C-alpha cells in the first residue's frame, strides 16, 4: 500500500468522508487512491476559493471536518481567503496540500513556493509529511488538531510521501472532552450577573446554537443582561421560539452607541469585540474604556456546561414566551432593504440554512429573521469577501435535505462565482439571491467616512455598472437557471417557487 | 499633505502612472488621494488575481512596473498566484497593500492576517511602512527594488501611514546600469562554443527579445550551438525573420530525449532547466548528469552585452536568411491541435501580442508561430494557472494600439474569468480564444503517467462537462461579446473579423 492509499483509508476510518478538491499534478497519486478506495465523496471546485469556502460551510453544519485537496503553493494561495474565514470561525477543516517531491523541492521548479508559510497563516496546525509510512499518522494528528482547535489543520504532502510504498493505516487519535470553564471564572461571572450593573452576555461559536442560546436567554431574563453576538457569526440558530442575540454593528458609530451602555461584558466562547478597521481619532474597540471584560470560556471550550452552571447558580426560571411574529402585510412594491428583509423572513422555508453575505443592502436581513421559521444563519467571519457562494455550496453538501438560501452581495459574489458550477454539478438545493446594486456600496460609505468627496477616479474603483454585470447569463454559463426580478411581488413568487424545487437557482434582485 | 497624497505624487513623478486596483476599506485614503491628484490611470479588477496578473502582463510589455492596490491580508492572498507567476518571470511589479492601522493591528480585528508572510513569499523586497513622512520614500525604495530585481516589491501600508499628515514627496532613486557578465565567465563561454561539443545556448528573460535573439542565432549558426528557451517564457519576440528558440518540453520523456543530446549548456539570463514535477524513478532535471552547466548572466544582468561580446569574440557573421513561411493551405475542416495552431499562425495580426495559456491542446501553437507575422509571445511562467485572461488584460492596457490574442485553456481560464469584465470596461483589444475541451486534459495525462487507470471518482475530479460550461453566456454576463465555433472555417472567419474590430471578444473553440 502506498502512502496515498494509507491516507485515504485512515481518513475514511476516522469518519472523514467528504473531500472538496481542485487537484493538480503533484496530487495525482492521491487522486488515484481516492479512485481506488471507495467511500470518499469528492466534490470538485473550479477554483480553490470555492473548495475552501465549501469546506468551511460543511464544517459549520456538520461540526466535523471535510478534507480539502489543494495543489501546491499557488493552489493553496488561491484558497487562503476562505481559509482565513474558516480560521476566524474556528471551523474544523483538514487541508491536504500537494507539494513537490522531497528530492525535487531543492531544485526549485517553477511552481515551488513557500507552501508552509502560506499554510501557517491560516492554520492551528501545519506539518510537512516526510515519509509514506508516517503520512497517515500525520493526517490523524492534523485531524485531531482541527477538531480540538477547532480550526484549520494543514498537512503538506510531498508527492513521494504519497507514491512511496510502505503506507500504514493509522487509527483516529483519542480526543478528550471539551475543556470546561474554571470554577473561579464561573463564580466571578455569577457575581457580575447579580451586581446590578449593565451587562452584555456575549456569545460566539458553539454558544450560539439553540440549547446554549436558550439558557442564555433565561439568564438574561432573570438578570437584565443583554444577550449579544459578534458582528459576524459562525452559525446562529434563529427563528420563531428562539432568542435572537443582538449583533455588534459593523459601522463604528452605531457600534460605539450600542456598546456604551455596558458596564461589563461576559464572554462565552467569544472574544471581546474589536472594530473591523480603525478610523482617525476613533477608538479601536466599541466598548467604554472602563467596561469590565470577563472571559468564562474561550472558543473550543464547553459553553453549554458554563451556561448550565450559571443558570443553576442564578436559579433562573423557564424562558418567558417570546413575542409572536408580526402580522406581515402583502409582499409588494419596490425592493427596499426593509421590504426585502421582511420578504425573506416571511418566505424562508422551515429548517433552511441562510448564508448571509449581503454586506450593505443585506444588513436589514438579520434583525428581520427573528420571526422567520426556525433556521440556521451563517456568515463570513473573517471579512474576506467571496465566502457566500462557496459556503452555501458546502452547507448544501452537508445537509442535502435542507434548503440553503445565500443572500449574496454582487461585488462579493463575483469573487468566487465559479462555485455556481459546483452547485449545478452536485444538484445542490441552493437559492442564491444576488443583491445587484452594481457597486461596492460599502466602500462608497467608507470613502465618505474618511471625509473625501467621490470624484471620477474613485467612482471608477467603486462601481460595477460599466458594463453592467448580467448575473442570469453568468449563472446560465455555469449551468444554474436564473431569474431577474425588479419588484417585491416577482421576488416573492420566484423565491417561493425555486425554494420548493430541487437543485440550484440564482435570483438577481435589482436594487 | 497626508501620506497617501505624498505616495501618489511620488509614484507619478517616478513614472508609475498605471494602478491595477481592487481596494478595500483600509485603502480608502489612498483611493481618495488617487481621486484628488490627477494622472494615475486606475484599472479595476473584480478579483485580486485579475489585478496582479494584469500588472504582470503590463510589466512584460512596458518593462516598467505598474502599481497594484490590494486589500489587506486575504485581499493580497487572492492575488498571490499571479504574483507567483510575475516572480518567476522576473516581472517588475510594485504592490501597495493596505493593512490595519498601526495601533489597531495588535487588537487582531477579524480581517487581520499575516500580510507580511504572504507578501514575502512572492517578493524580492517587502516592507511595512511606519509613518506618513517616510511612506513615499519607502515606495521609492520598493520601486527601485522592483526595477533592479527585476521582480515583485511589496509595500504594506497601515492605514494611518496614509491618513496622517506630514507626507513628504520623495524622488525616484538613482539606478545603476544592469550588471555585466564577468569577463572570465565570457571567456569560458567562448571556449565552450569553440570546443566542438554539443551545446545549448539557453536564453530567458530579456535575452529573448529581438536584438539578443538575433545575436544568439548568429552565434548558433557559427558554432553549431542550439538556441533554447525554458519550458515557459516571460516574453519572446517571434515570427517571420526571427529565430524561434526551441523550448524544453513540459512532459518529462520528451524533455529527457531533447536534452540528452547536450554536452554543455550555456545560460544567458536563464536558470538550468528543471522538471516541473518529479516522477517516481525519473530524474529531476532533463539534462544528463555529465552535462556541463555554465552561467554567463543571471536574470537582471545585461544579456545583450554578453551576447555582443561573445559574437565579437567568435567573429560570427551575419545571420543566414531564415526559411520562408510554408505554403499554408486553406483553413478548413475539423479543429485538430495542428490545424488550430496553423490557423492561428496564419491569421495572427502583425505586431500582435499572443498570450499562451493553451496548456494541453494549445501545445502545438508555439512551434507553428515561427512563420507568423512578427509578434510578442507571453506565457505563464510560474505554472500557476489563471494568468491568461489577466495577463492579456494588462498587456492590452500597456499597448492599446496592438491586438492581444489570448489562447486560453478552459479549465485555467475559469480561475480568473472575472478579468473579461475589465476588458469590457476598458474597451481593450483582446481576443480570448477559449479551447473548450471541458476537462483538465493535462491532469488526465498526468494520472496516466502515474500508472493509474481512471475510474469514476478520478473522472469526476478531472472533467468539466457535467454540466457543460457555456463560455458565450459567461462572457456576455461580463459584457464581452462571444461566439462559439465548431470547425476551422468558422474559427478563421470569426478570428479575422474580431481581430480587426475594436474591443474584446471571446471565441469558444469546441475541441
């Protein structure tokens, strides 16, 4: 058995049965092993950014890593942006990155690059395999690191470690339970929740699932604390009967305004909030300088246990009934941000997965989702745009029985538009709703924020309307049917219809 | 004057008047300065890989750097693959990469990444600016490094170095002449060319322009040496009346066969050839173990001077007349690799720029070009696919009066297909000829080469025909007119017609 085969067999034994791939020459022995050993679902992306974003989406929905198969150096580089998002989401991903054979690398062939440095920038664990007999064991260490992180683990595979004979199938490594919060940290949090000061209970990562959110909402109701989430979240379970955490606004002034109320912030699986970008003369964090920050659990720890202990210690009661859904009026008229958000919330299918890369126009969607049917909400977490189409693709691979809806800003969607083809190929149940404003609207706002007026050169760099992008044509080119809509009635009609059908569809919403 | 304005003014003073850009929030002050100070042509790409590949193409045609404007961390990461190609081409590029403000970076906002490590992997020079009063001087050092390398220089711009007042316009730094070959190295080369042994005169980089090639061809005729070029070249001036250097074949067996004949290899601006990838049991370099390798000039040195000295020392005569063009028959019938290559060669407009990312099917094009009208031939040099559409875009920006023809493999073209939009927006004279075989044919060959039979899983990872990609629809979506052709008559008719028109066109050639 060669190294590649031992690797594939070990991955399958350990439960890694999905591989998002864009292979190159240095990965051919691994491809041959995937071909030869049955059991791995291989999903091809036309570009590595699709591959890595799909692995991120898959991980968020399954809580286990998919493998990626990436080509050496520049191939990995093409996938870094969405690995950065996965890193910031603490999403488990196991990258398998081909590389020059051990003896070829010193000759510096043209494709040789510093694969190690590229991988380290996004990974909690990085290793270059050195021999066929160790390569499967290396992968099992990487897998454990990805799951325990949770995060991105990267195994670099010189091609000789795959083609050499002597591969040894390696067992999955034992994993301990998630670390629990320190008793002292819990006591401090309890005291803070009783001291009558204005408190944010900031949740992130796994703490935003239904069970911990329900505990947090009971704690909040008992103590007057406010349940909050970061500006961009990995995955929140939202909808009727669930508490919607408020998110820290992206724009600095609303963020400062919202966070100024808090005397103390208790962190459950979350980091203290920080502004995405600095602005001249404004603070780098949205909370007050005298706000007390207290960490109960860090990412990867047992958030549910911590909230359980706190709820018990505080003797909180059952959650109060949440407010009933508003009486939605008919869906009609012009496509404003608010009408669009309300329409999506009203029509979102039960148990849908909503991927939000709506950027500027889509910012009204999140608050409207409080009264939608129960669903999962995913978002790019690292600010690296171009995650929406790939993440929706991976989520749909992970959950074939659920509808995935990607609320997609046009400028961001064009980064990784090739992902539509994978949706067509795999017949994935994804509705991509493109918000077509034909500009980088968020940057127009940012330019205004720095006090500049917008002249011709800046306009040329911030607008996408010369020529107009024709999304239905692009989607058709990649094999995905598409419809353009210009008012809310048409949007509602198309959105309902395609969500009930099998397979992908693109709706271009002219805004 | 703030740092950004001092930077823009210094770049313009130094002759950098073109900026390929995909900005983000951290670059808004630089965008404002570009808007405020007239003179910089800013060309927007929808994805950073388009931006960096265009800068590569621009540099190859002008021999001077364009600036790129890239967003921090993941933005740069998206552009790394084509910067890798530029690095391998020794093409001068000056990257301006936004980053978190100096005081914000330690707070680790979501978009923060190891921008420095990413940049160092592709750059001959990398620096993080530290203050507004130094930022323009930093850029001038980077510019000199890019030109002298020649290569990629990367200046990371924390946003406060752009927005702070106190910017100081900096003058371009003096640059010395290109280093000349060592006299001893020239004497050794002369002796080698006289010793009667079988010799390859291997040229790369600037040595493949018309004047040095002409000298090399006279030396070859006088001494029996063979003029050669690497497998993938930065830029060769080809066509009627010019010697066509033989390229080292990509595939290992033909490469070994060709190079086995040589007792000695003399390098002018070139590295000794190395195989793109290792294969089990095969050597890593294509030449014999006893072949003598002698370096006369390295990249960036004065190749023309070296060849002049050698020609003089050897007393070579005028070049013999080159053979006349073959009598091309009518262009008709099925689209075979040979018919296609002959058709392109016959119809290529005078003084065209031919970008070759034809990969497998396109491999017949290069030899056929010997008898085309005089033209420039560019190729991706680092093996990072997805350089064709962006490089053609940059070459067309550099040379608005010349027709650019991109011979484009379909799988590679899909990596950076967004570049078509920039061609439409800038009304660039680019004909993109997509070779649509709907598969990664090169990888099918590589899989065969490793001795594997191709089963369903491998086929799924190597084919693009489920669903078929519809290039005319995609092109139309990006604003570029497109035509599909299925036989040589139609190809010839469309190719001639669109080459005579202004603006871009895509021809999808079904093969």
